[in-house]
C-alpha cells in the first residue's frame, strides 16, 4: 500500500501532474530486504498500469482518490522471510495530541541496505476525529523530507504504557509495545520554508477499507 499520488504521479486533490515534464509512472520499484540484512535488497518492479494504461491499483471504495492511499498487488521474491505490519502483534496504545509517532521512510532515497529511516513526529491533531472529518486524515508535526511519502506510521513504547481503553500496562526491555497508526502522505506545501512543518497521516481504518475492497475485487 502506498499513496495515490505516488502510484498516479498526480496530486490527489487537483489531479495536476507532479513531474515537471508531465511524466507519470507505469511501475514502482520495491526494495525487499533479504534475510541477511547486510546483503543488498532485491528490487522488484510493480506495475501501476495495464497494457491499455488503466490503473491497476485499488482506491478507497467510497472516497476514491479523496484518500491519498491505494493498494497494489505485489508478489515478493521467493525464499524471503517477510513480516507484514498487519501480521505483527500490536497493542492499542493511546493516541492523543503531543504523543510521539515514527515515520518509517527513505528521505532523499536513502535506503540503508533496504532498511528505513525512523523519523520522529508527534500527533498535531486529534487522531480520534480523523475518520469523521471532511478531510479524514490527522496531522503530525515533523520535518519530513522528499522520499517519505507512502511511509508507514507507527507508535513504539517501552516501560509503562497507557492503552486506548484507559488501562495502564508495562512492557519489558525487548521490542516494546507496537501499534500501526496509518500511512504518511507528505507535508503541506507552503511558500515559506519557515512555516510549521506539518504532514498528513491517513488512519489505519481507511487502509483496512481499501484492502477489503481490493481483496473482494480479486476474489
């Protein structure tokens, strides 16, 4: 899953072409880490259009490109031990303004042997309101850079943790508590580089609706 504007090469709000020469992608390159992380990752080509130029991605079933996220079929290389985010054990960590999150991406194309850069951010709007707003994303405060679009956004906590239902828990010194929040789609563009550096995150609930629609269409 990635951003609509990444797959289409267009602004999801205006439909304007993002490339100065009006080029749009016909495939994406996916870097798949090998089991031995010191080895260079596999690079897999994922088509975004069919032979007639029709999109191969699945948009949100009701909001379409109004949600800047799409699902694309992806066949990983064989003999790799992959762990999808939705297969990882998650904890419903509390989500409130000012709490930290991490954007896992590749700023300026830096791959780090296929492993992402963890860029810290904080909730800058109430995430619980996002699904009910006209623009159903929430805002994070982060100085993100080009190459972060389509990045997963996660919460990570150690020690004493507060859960969404109000309970208090404790996690050990291992990997800590983990929660998948949504997908990042870039900063708000302004004319002043000193303006507040705010970005959009599309919440997990919308992604699940897109994925359900994608799987239903393929069944």
